[in-house]
C-alpha cells in the first residue's frame, strides 16, 4: 500500500487577489445567479453520463457578503497576489526543505462545479522538491502551492446550487506529498507534523474547516482519494478500512474472472413483476409513474453481498450521488418487501442461472436508464479490480463514493496577473526570519518547566508564543500550560494571568475562568466576580464565632470542618493556602482566648 | 539552446534541481535570463537555467477536430456573423494557454453548438483588432460588409471589442438610412476562454435578436450581473459605463429598446423602427471633427489649437453645457470661420440647457449648438457623418435634430 497526503490550509491574511477580509460571514447583502459553460473533456471518463446529467442546465446562486467585492463576483480582474500570503507560503516551503521557483506564474485551474465564480481556481506553484522526516523515514513533498479558496456551498436544490462568496479567495497553501507512506500511523504523523509547521507561522486561520486533508491510497490498482479526512485520530482507521476495501475488490475481481463473469447490455423493464409488490419503495415509485428496470449480472452471485464481499454497496454508491435510492441486487433479495415469487419472475425474465445475479432500480424511466448505465460501467470495472475514485470519510471509519477521480488538471495561465520574480536575496531574507521548527519549540517550552506532553500539545495548537509571553511576564508555567491545554484557542489568556498576578483572584479559580471564557463569557466580567475586597478576616471571624462550641469541644481538630465551611462561603475566590493560615490563626486565638478567660 | 524551440519537451538544469516540461514562449516584457516551462502537473514556472536540454521535439501541429458540423437548413433563418476581433471572438488553446482569435464560423460555434440549431450561420472575419484600434475608415469598411451581408442573410451579428463598441454602433446607425435586416453588435466583458464568460449568452441572444424585425443598429449585452437576460440597446443611446462589469453597457437618458431572456423571449420597452424592404447606406465620414473634454484651467491655446484644423467639434462641457466664459470670444470667431461647434455634457446623464446660466447664454449666442441629451461620443460620430455627407447648412440643422433616436425630448425619473 502506498499513501500520499494533500493538505490545504487557509491563511490569516487579506484575500489572495483582493483586499477583502478572510473570514466567514453570515451578513448576506445580495445575490446573483450565474451559469458556467463546461468545455469539452473536462470530465473523467467513468461516469461522464452522470456528470453531464447533473451539470446540464445547472444554475449557481452566489450570496454576496460584506467581505466580498467585485473580484469575488468575477466582475473585476484580480488584483496582484497578496504579498503577505506569498511570504507565508515561501516560509512554509522553506520549513519543508523545498526549493522556491525563480518566477511564480499564476495559473487558472478549470473547476466547473460552480465553487469558483470564474469557473477556475487560481493557483501558483511556489516550492518544489521538499521533504519531511518522520519516525518511519523520509517523505517527499514535491509541490507546495498557493491558491485561492473556493466559495462556500450553502445548499444544493435540484438544478440550483447556492454558494456564499465569504470564503472565496481566502489564501490557501496546498502541500502535496509523494505516495511515500506505508500505513495509517505514518500518514497521521506526517499530517500532524505538517500541521505544526503551518501553525508555527502563526499566520494560519484556525477553527473548523480551515485545514483540510486528503489522503491518497493505492494498493497497486486504482488510486483512491479520501477527501476531507480532517480528524487526525481517525486517519489510521480510514486508511486501514480503505486497504481492506481495496483488497476485497481485488478478490472479487479474481472470482469474477474465474467465473468468466459478464455484464449484459440489455435493460429490462420489470415493472409488471411488481404489480402487487409489498416493497414500499418500489410501490411508491410505480405509483408516481416510475419504472422498475433491471440488468443481468452473469457470474456475480455472492459477491454483491455475503460475509466478506460487498460489491452491491459499491454499485449503490455510484448511483446514490445522482439521487437513486431504490437500488436492489440479487444477493439481498428476497427482502425489503420483495417476495420470493417476484425474485423468481426476475430470474425467469433475465434467464439467470446459478452463478448469476441482477440489479434492479425503481426510478423515473430516463433516470433509471442512466443509472443502470452507470451501474453497468461500475460492474464492468469490478471485473478488473479497484477503480480510481474520490471518497468521503465517515465517522465510523468507512468511506463512501463521491465521484470519479478528476481528470488531469486543465490549467492555463492567468493572464490578468504578471508573473512574480523571486530573487535569492528575498528568499534569504525570509530564511533568516523563519520561525523555529516545532521540535525546537517543544524543547524551549520544556525548559520553561512544563511536561513534554503539555509542551507538545501547546506547540501543536500553535499556542507556544502565547504561553512563552505569559510565563515570561507572570510565571506560573504549569498553571498556564494547564489552562491552555484544557482551554480553547481564541481567548485572551494573557488578560487572565495578568489579573491573577495582580491578585484579583486565586489560582484555584483559573479552571473555572477559562471554562467560562471559552463558553463566550466576558473575561473581565468573570474576573470582577471574584471580588477580593471580601474581607477574609470577617468571614473567618463570623464562622469561628458561630462554631465556637465546636472549637471548644474539639480544639485544633475543628480546623478541617471549619475550613470546608469557609471555602464554601468563598467559592474559590481566595487562595486556599492563605485561608488555611488565617483560619488556623483564628482557631488558635479562640482556643487560647477561652482557656485564658 | 540551439534548435530548441517553443513547444519542445525539455529538461532545464538549475541550481535548484532539474525540471522537465514544455518550453513556453517568453512574455514580451520578460527582463532576465528566465525560461518558462509547463511542468507535467500543469503548472508553469519560471527558472534560471544553467542548461536547457532537448528531450523531445514538439509534435507537428495536429489541428483539433472541430465537433461542429455546419449544415444548411431551409427552415431556419440565416444569420451573418462579421468578426471584428475583441474578447468575444477568441478562444483558448489549453495546451499552450494562448488565446486565439476566432477565424471561422466553426470557431464561433465550437463552444456554442446550440446556435446552429436556431440559425444557419455564415461568417466572415473582417478585422482582427482590439477595439481601441478601431477608426472611422474601419467603420466604413464594416458598413460596406454589412450591406453586402444584408443581401444574403436575415440578420447580422457583429462581435466587437467592448471599449469602442458604442462608437461603432453610432457610426453604423447614422450610415444606414434604411436597413432590411437587424444589425446587432455584441461583445463580452469576460473572455470566452473562461467557463464564466458572458460571451455565450450575449452571442446566443444577439443571434436571436438578429432574427427579429428590428430595422436598427442595436447592441446586445448582459442586463445585470446575473446570467438571466440581456438588454437590447439602441445603437445611438448606449454607452460603456463600467470598466469591467458584465452589465457595463447602459442606455443613457433612455430605456433600452427591450430585453431578451435566456429562453429567447423578448420584451420591448420602446417603439423601434421596423426593417425596410431595402438597405441604404451613406458611408462618408469627415474625420476632421474633434471631441473635446473641457476641464477647469484648460488653457485657451489648447482649446484653439485642437480646433484649429477641424471642421467641427463636440465639446463635453461642464454641467448644463459650459466652458470658461473666457472662451466665448474665441468660440465666436471659430463659428464665424465656418466651424460647427456642438455642446454636450460631461455629466453624461441629463440634457444640456444653455439658457439657465449667463455663460451658457453667451456661448449659445456665440454660435454653439445645444445638443440636448445626446451622448458626447454619439454627437462626435454624428457630426463626422453629417459633414461627410451633407453641406454645411444641412449638417448644422441636422446635428440638433433627432434622426436615429439619438435625442429625445422627455426624460424620466424612473
Ligand atoms: Zn474582494
């Protein structure tokens, strides 16, 4: 097995080709509707029919937000490439040991799903021939690109797809590795390391969807791309499941070859068979004018669904994307309300023998025919093995079919933006100011007095500078580390520790403050709630007086229950050590006072 | 680098490693020693080479097979497309990224085969020029080509660069006294090499407009930013009002003649002249006419210098139609010398009115002709045409009269 990674990271600068803010926005202030004209052969071969079907007459609605201008609307030529974004991309490329090209040429990559108003995505190759070392060995990084983010898909409604322009144009760094990784753990390590390097620039966007990973997996046949595999911990599972799926497809291909399997071209209309069916899905489809169409799959019996084989799921997957839900195959019928008698009739009409099987689809006639054509194509490929395709990761570790692999990129130059010459002096200047590598930062933090694990977490989250600054100013390394590792990334930790330093609350309250701040409460308000003007002495005095009897009875042993009462009253607002000192003092006073009188 | 040429597959050896790809042409303004290659992954990069080695000569050009078949059908109208150049008439060669002009009807239809279901397309390429390079002699050539095409087709579509399309539209409007077919100018603001181009809808709509009975010169362009409809503008009323937007073309001081939806349905907003039995052309132009933008501080010598050798001039004055009152005597002298001077407004929107302020009154008294709500560029073309085809007195009278819908009496708030 060979695995490769492609990582996309949004940058926290202005947009790549205009001066709009890189953020998401719910402030929609208008909309336009557009059509894109695909030019020929921009689609893969496998289910051209399906793609054409779905692309034909599609309209795209673009929601205009406060952070989009005429550039995002494709109503004004792009401005020059954002220099800050370019510098970050060069930094990342250098940290990945890549060489920077001498002149950057911005390209247009054709994209016709509507996610770019122009019909293409602008992208530029910045660095080449990089690598990263892992505990499994070296992984090559042949290309590092800087490109524009696509518009955000809001909804898809038949022939209308709605996108929002807030995300379009946010700078993205694209890092592609060679297929050098051999297992899921290695993929995970590489993804994590590259992620840490990206965050070391301190100029990347944070939060859901701001970094995306695609994993390429090949076991010697078709290449499968798992798109949007963003959860690091799930990576080994996704990779393992995909390896199993590919092995299964290879085994199925062997069986089909041995049996001399055959996919027949004829599509049969089987609607009459289901005249009185108990299958709700089929009955419903027939009632609204649909047909039940079927094909014969000679030699496919048992590979569609049994203990180890699941080819039926693959066949259902390729038509699910064009909205077909009522696909059934021979290995699962009778079932789902389809009777044995009905299956017998199908066997007869299709002239099926022992090893043979079939697929039926209940759908409007034309759609059903298109779908069965796609199923036939997919079934034919299954006699060869693993098809190349794009799949979506699921939370249970499996993946599901999305679309065929895109064909080779169709790229041509962006003539509206002149090429950018990158001089050696400029690269040298950036090289001199590179951030430290994550490993060095982890050592720095350990040296400041925290555990290796905390240091790793803090660096991984890109919070090392925040940590360092606070600890250098106010101390408390372990407390700061705990706050940051338990907390969220976008609260003002410095403000909290400044207040702690100024004695506005006791360090016991940190967990509570961080938690509440992460839930969106105002930090200053939380802190002001910890009112240190409370007279500690007064509270202790009050409790000691109330419990005088107890003190007299139990002497110094009364400390423990009284301490509980005082701390309950203070609710963590005062340092426990201080409370215990004062309380002991008061109890002693009481004991001594009583014995004197 | 001997015997290595653009398009060859080469190996570029540099300090940063060895790169393989197709050698691309160097841009005009490239400064230094950089070579540009297209890598296998599709990206272009510029590299400083230590050495460039030939790996494989480029394939001999195989012309891509065009999928469009042009068959004549007697059941549908015949539309002539007369190419002049510009964004709309170009297509991309994806292998090199070069943009080529459309040279044949097949080129036009290559990306828009649906059009051939609705009309038999004939085409000729008259020029291949950027529209900023157009000039009066080319308008005349174009007009003659239109006249010829009108004899053998039911409508004429002229793809044109957008920068000066409204000047050409005006020129054709005045030159044709009668038209037996619609003459439709069309452009695009986004080049046709991109999937989002407005070229397709604009061209498709213009072919449909060319099948109507409009006996005028019109411009068909996007009505808004959405791809939902186009406006049909009268050629003497339209102006490019934005540098880059799809809906850059506006009918100024007037509604468009109508709009055409994506399904071809046309809604008219105004009366239009119906097609005539025949086409009549008056194709002379007097090029000694100036279009002059007045600005505060303009030296009188400049004003006089520009007009010195001219037979006439259209001034884009301030506001309701003014230039510095210091120019009044100079103007008086020029008019006396037999120059025709017309006044329009740099406000573009609204009519000039030279009765309201004293400078206006003085200029009018000095002989300046008030041109109502006529667009400055239209007035400029009109005066050239009048001086080319009529005597001085006739030209003077006709300049201030509406002859092709270029002036109207009433303007509206909504
Ligand atoms: Zn913008």
